[in-house]
């Protein structure tokens, strides 16, 4: 058993609320957290796992837990079952105060009802008897009119059919969730985006979990992730801060797709069997994806992933591509060693033919081409005392090219207050993984080499220090980068928390990458690579004035420099006041933020509380003020809830907001978001 952990000795806080957790995640990931990750985590928060039944694969969903901490929790429960209070988490020596606080949001000590006597092999009728249901309806109401909703004369519409949106300006979302005895799950999601006509997205699933040899079996829409994600990872994405905590993990496996995200999932069936130390998985999927045909209609020039079908043009791209995925995984584990082999084959009904025959498009030369793709990989994790090695190496083969990618990490726990991690990655320019998603700077697992060193320390009393430095190299051209290029990202963050009354966070981050820069000279224009550098500083003070009132004061600034251009600057100052009644879940949040930036390039990201199953990260640019009022009201105790949010943004130096069909002919906008949740 590894002893690599940092036992934080800070004072325990008052019980953390869900909003505090999201805010903490937002403070670590500057540009926001994957909204689908928030949805899945909040689903667990609404129906926490029974601590006496929780498995390691359940805990793998929590991005703040390391491999050692997950095993520590599971081992403690197995040795001391039944756990009678969450206060016993204090005896899990791998957990620090911060992790204990967050973990309480996702586990509970469940009262033993008669269904526990049947253990892990209940009948279908019993699972239906002990079921839980949740229905959530959401509507977004804008109090303004965008250009795309204005009436256009029939003659003009005939000439320019994409000049208006097909549907109305309201956004609607519906979700239904069913769960029973930690074994049977089902769900249905429907959504209509603003501007779309009718219900545009429908998703559903039925999943069986931990019954006999079956670890998971699912029919419908699902997510899947094996290894480190080089071969296949349609699961949620983490930022670098959270990714470092979960770097040692592999094989999150099969999970239900229960969000309203319209991309990044499989449709079909999947199963994982667990005989002894082995896990055997197989999956198959066929779905229709959006894509844009090239000029001669012989193939697709690009894939469309935003899920929007508001205009005739956007609608014409819906379902143009049939995608078939078949694959499997074999996992073996014994004490500190785990091995995992993955293979996936993908067939497209229409070939990908991205344009790359001009100087402006040559960077697409190694983009995915063709109809058939295959990726195979081998992943490993080995842990010995205070050192953990982990990684994955993958090989891809497609119609036009073959490539290799590898991701490897070394974690060393120097002592009880300091840990270090070294992460190296090589993603070849010729490597193609349509379903891959892994640690790195690019959105795809391709054309990137890098080395990251991180440090996490509690050596200073009541202070958590986190830092990393990431050096990266891109061997092939990128968009607006006409040659091989370099980049660097660094972050230093300190959180001082001497008591449960207050905490202070300070963070500095720098991100710089080479891009094409045009110098105007007497003999004409000259293009060269220059570093485009973004530096940001954030300070945040959290005050718990009482059990009912919490204050959060934050200030952020950014400085952007590029070539000999003038520096671009921006800053925000914000205050959030929260009143909550812990007895009945009633909560009111009032927020106000002043922002002042030179332009969009100097935008500053800022977190704000929002509705369930969503994430409120706003990018502020130009000059203005934003106010929000959020209310969570229990209408019927533990059964029916009303959530509503009103937001107003006013710009001081703009006459219009947005552009194109999204343009608002005013310097202000007001939105009302309403959500009703029913549990039974």
C-alpha cells in the first residue's frame, strides 16, 4: 500500500455546500470547468453514494481524489464496515481536510432498509420497488431581441434564408432520472436551444451496475474512457489543476450520458464483466453526427460539434455523418500494478476531406482524413511506497497515415507535506484518435510534445501551495502559426485558511505561445513568430460571517502582450453575498461585478452561482457592470424545489452587444432562468 499522500492539518471548516465546491473548482480552473463534469457531479450530490457500498470505480468520478486516497477510503470501509458516521473519514489517513470536506458532498451513511438484506443480487421487481425519481424542467427567458429573431420580408428571406433563426428565442431543457438500490439506473433528456424549432435533442439510457459478474452494462447513450484517454475518452474533461490529482488513474470505463451535451458520447451498448482481478469490456456504437460537406460533396471538410441547428444552414449539417465505433478493453490489476489494453475501430459513412491546399489551410495537412480509423493502446500504473509510475502508449492507423502517442507520469510523495509530479507527453503529428482526449494543451491528441513539473505543499501552517510549470512544443503548424512553435504555462497558487471563518486565495498564471505576427516595414509586410503572452492575477477572500451569511470578494486582472503591439489590460472586482438556511435548503445569492478591459483579447473570467446542472463562468470584456440574483426555494420539503436566476449586464462603452444574428441593439441585456425540480 502506497503512503504517498499529504495529510493536511488545517482546521476543519463548517460543512461545505455544493455551491462552495463548484466555486472552489472554478477558482482552480480559470477559464471554467467542463459543464458536463458539473452535471455528473451534481447528479451524485443529489443522490449521494452510501459510504458502506461505495466502490473505487464510483470514486473515480471525483476529480479531487488521487489513486491513493480512493484506495484508502475503500480499504477503511472494508475493514470497518459498517461505517456509522461520516466523521470516521478523519481516520482515513490518506485524506486531508480539504478532501474530507468535498467528499461529504458525495457520500452518506444510509439507513439500512430491507433491501440491504438481498445484497448485490436483487430481483427486477425489488429494484423497481426501492426506486427514486427526479424530474427537472428549465426555461431561459431573454428580455431582449437578437437580430436573428427580427421579422424579415418574405422576398428578402427567400434570397437570404439564413438571415433569421428558425425557432423562438426561448431555451427549454427537460431531464428525468431513475435510480434503484445502487444497481439500476435510467434517464431521459430533451432540449431545445434558443433559435431552434421544436425539441432538437433527445437522449436516454438504461444501465445495470454491480450485479453478479456484471460491473456495468448499458443500452442507449453512454460515455467511455480507458487508459489515459489516448485511444478513447468521451468522458468529461479536466483542467490541468484537477488533471494532476487524477493523473494516476486509468480505466474509468463505462458511464451513463445523462447531460444535455449533444456531442462527445456513444450510442448503442456496452458491458464490463469483472471475473476476479480481470475486467473485460466490449462496446459498440452507431450514431449520426453533424458535418459540413466540401464544395464537390465528395466528403466532409469539417465536423460540427456545437449542437446548434437554428438556421437553415445549420440544419443542413445535421446528421450528415454516420459513425460506427467498435472496441474493447482488458484490464488486470494486482496490488500496486495495473495493466490495461484498449482497441477501437471507427468507420465513417462519408470520408473526412479537410482542405489543406492553400497557404492558409496547410496546417490541416495531418488532420484526420478518410473513412476508417484504428487505435490500439497499452496503459499501466505501478505504485511502490512513495513513488507511482503511470502512462499509456498508443498506435493509430488510418487510411492515410500511422502515428504514435505516449503519455507518462511520475509522482513522488517526498514527505507528509510535499508531493511532486513529472508528466511527459509525445503526441505525434501523424497520430489520429477521433475519440481520444488526454492531458495536454491542444483539444486533440495530436501534434504536441511537452513536459510538466508540479508541486503541492502544506509545509507552511494553514497554507496550501500549488504550482506547476509546463513547457510545450508543437512540431507541425497550427492555425495562425506557420511553423513549428513553442509555448509555456506556469501557475502558482496559495490558499491561506487559518480557521473556519475565513480563507484567502492568491494565484498568478502565465500562458505564452508563439503565433504569426506581421511587422509592417518600408519594404512590405514581414511575418515571423512572436510570443503571445497572457498573464493573470487573482485574489479572493471568503468570509463566513455566520451559519447563514457568507461573503466572497474577488479581484482579477489580466495583461496581454504580443509582438510590438501595445499591451492589452483588463480587470474585474466582484462581491457575492449568500444567505442560506441549512435547515430547509433555502438560499439566496446576490452578486455584483464591475469589469473594465481594453477589448476581448484582455477578457477576464469570473465565476458566479447559477442553476442546478450548469456552470456559471462568465468571460468579461469591454467596460460595464453585471448583477445577478439567484434564489433556491424549497416549495415542498425534500420534494419540490424552485430555482430562479435573474441577471443583468450593462455596458458603459458599447451601443450594441454581440454581432451577426446574435447582435442586440442595446447596451444592456437581462435574462431570467427558471428551474423546477421534483423528487419522488
